[in-house]
C-alpha cells in the first residue's frame, strides 16, 4: 500500500473576506474529491483571507498511480483562475 501526500500552498487574489475564501476553497475541494476521489482538507492559514494550505491524500497499490493522480490534481488546481499555487510538495509513504 502506497500513501501519497500533497501539500499545496495557495494564494487567493480575490479573497476579500474569509467567506469569499471559503467559497473558493469549497468549490476547489469538491472538484478534487469528485474527479480524483482524494481526501482534501485545509490544513493551514485558516485565518488569512488570501492564503490557504491544502492537504491532499491518495492511497493505491502502486506508487506510479499515486504520483499520477496527485500530479493531475495539482494540474487541475493550476488551471483554476481563482487561485495561484505558491508552493507544492508531494511525498510518498
């Protein structure tokens, strides 16, 4: 069993309130869960309007599959016009 963890630090340029930030993140988290069946949670910077840290987790039998799924998830995040990726890190356990 391979567990892949991806930590993504995001900048939300249109985040003028915590409510606006939550709307953007809720949409993003739902898309990631629906498309890739990932576990997704906001794991840092909850009190900042324009910054967020998301944690993504994937479990599979092969490391190549885990890496592929997490790469595709990061590409989906990059394609979203409402957020910018500041930093991204993928770890395999």
